[in-house]
């Protein structure tokens, strides 16, 4: 797939190279490295295998993140495996939400988010053409980018970095999120282990159309409402 942005220059300034060791990886090397883990991506035999997790601990401007997303979205086509806008959008969000990036520099974080956002927009335009996306789709994209592409010092902040795992229910467009720290108290880097304080997450599935309005875990409503399973945004 054509990328939404040229990967461009590998350095911004000499000062940033000195301060951040910031030299972005060229597209050629990015692709060569991703070829080494080809089984992490969907294929003709496994076209639905779009949810394998990637974490880039110093993501820079997002060169790896977008190349990973492209390889996943190459198998998310509207009208073939995904026949409705809702199932198509769910698959795009599933692919996006399986990719995580951390960088110490806020400019890099914004660039990575923008790069991924533009990649998703290009994919939607290409596949949906004049069919509109649903109202909650872009807020959901923003919600995922906010949880998955974050500014932090991956080494010093590892026990404070909270990452959100998205567990999707393909047919309904619902998801259950689970929060956990990047590094657990025993010192192990543990993507999506349990936090020391016990699991933190949604008590009920939430439709992707509501993700933008519910950045915090949702709890099962305790009222006597007849609409069982309604969600309520709250700090867990
Ligand atoms: C060599 S660049 C690589 C960027 C990207 N991985 C790529 O291949 O294009 C290193 C990146 O690490 C980031 N960085 C440096 N120290 C970091 C730290 N302690 N935690 C998170 N990011 C860090 C810098 O801001 C810079 O973007």
C-alpha cells in the first residue's frame, strides 16, 4: 500500500541527534526488518490475523508504526471479508489498536499520531470512497491514538506507563479494554500482565462508537434500569 506520507529525512537537527539519538530508520530498513517477522502479519492464508501486538519503545516519527499498520490494513478491505461499514471499521480499529508507540519527545509523539491518522484516512477514502464513515469512528481512532501512542521515558517510567489492551468482539463492534503497566514490580517488562493492584478495565463491553466519550474504564450500571448491560463512564 502507498504510505500516507513519505518517510522523508532521517534526521531533523544535529542537536536532536545529540540530545535524543534521533535518527529515523529508512523505509528500506524498516521493511527489511518487518520481513523478518512476516508471520506476525496477516497473509492470504490468515487474512483475519490483524491483531498481533507491536510495541515500539522509542517510536520517533512513527516510521515502523505506519509500516506495521500498512501491512495489517492491506488485508482489511471493504466488501470482501468485511461487508458492512461497521465490521470494516471494527477491523481497522482492531489493527490500529494493536500497535503501541512510546517516545520521550512530544513532537515525535504528535508526528506518530498524525502519521497513523493520515494512514487510516487514506485507507478509509480508498475503500469507502463516497460511503461515509460512522459518526463515532474518528473519535474512536483518536481514543486509540491517545492510549497507544504516548510520551514517556520508556526506561525510567516503565513502572508508571499504563497501556491499554483492546480485546475486540468482531461481530458486534464492541471491545473490552484492560489497562496494565509496561513493567511489573518484579522488574519484568510485561506487556499486558496484571497490575499489582489487580486488573483494571471495562466491566462491560463498549461499542467503538462510544470510545471517544469513555476514555476511562466503564462499569456495569448498578441501577434498576431495564436496559441491562448499559455502560457508565467512571474512574475505576
Ligand atoms: C534512533 S531514533 C529511532 C526512531 C524510530 N524508532 C525509528 O526507527 O525511526 C531514537 C528515538 O528514541 C527516542 N528516545 C530516546 N530516549 C528515549 C527514552 N528514554 N524513552 C523513549 N524514547 C526515547 C528519541 O526521541 C528518538 O525518537
